[in-house]
């Protein structure tokens, strides 16, 4: 008969107790982390989230065809990207639009150096630009991520930065460490580094 642990959970004879980190990993799905084509995930999310009811504003995409992969749980990361884009769309005034870009961030990048606790090395960047013109975006217009999404980004070794532009609009940038390189492929129809409207 299985032996009971002090917490009341069953453990078979000879079975090793999980460490705190292992137990946390088993509960957060980290076992599903793998190197993925981040462009494909971003594009899929844009096509599902890219406009408010009524079809406006539009969401443009400029995806780097040479983007390095990232090692994440695809389902968790899709929720993070969806929350980021949906929050940015919700904050836009009528007639404004978003530009979503991906890029490789080289080792030694100034933003990485300025970020407390960020490890040195190359990153993958996802930028969501609020393209309103004529006035800076108010602080309330900056996308707001749920606490669980912010915690996941930190767990992955990533971080967020927000910029307000003097000539109008703002940008939120997500940085994630690059995984070992694999051949990236853009979603069908995006071509090379190009801009698509949906």
C-alpha cells in the first residue's frame, strides 16, 4: 500500500520526494517547454486578436525572417502575447493602429545592459507600437499584463520595457532569451521581413 507523506499525498515505497522547484515545474507546465518558431506564434496570435469589434483599429506585423527561436511552453506564451496585443488594442483611440515587430537583440544591447537582473546574451524581441500621432500616449494607455503573465516572463529570464514617444504613441517591448538556433520559418503568406495588415 502506498505510504502517506506528511502532506497527505501518496508516495510509493522508494519514490523520491520532489524538490520545491520540481513540484513547481510540474504545476506550471514547464515540462512542455521547447524551442519554437516565435514568428509563427506571434502571427497566429495577431490573426486571432488583431482588431477590436468593428474591424478597427488595424494591427500591422513586421516579422524578422531570421528570428532566432525561443524556449517556452507554446500555450503559455501565446496567452502572454495575446494579453499584450489585446491590452494595447483596448487602449488605442479611434483611428489609431498597432505595429507588432519581432527582431533579434544582440548580446550587449543597451536595453539589456540597463535592465536590472537581465543576463548577458542574445535575446528575441517582440515590440508592440502604439501608432497614434500628435500626442504622447498617456501612462494609462500602456498595455497591462496579468500578474501570471508577468511572472511567466520573469521565470523565462525575460523582461518588459515601455517607451513613450514625444511625437505620439508608445512602445512595449518583450525580451526573451534566444534558444539554440533552428531554421526559422515564417507563417504562410508573410514572406520576408514584411508588413502585413489584417
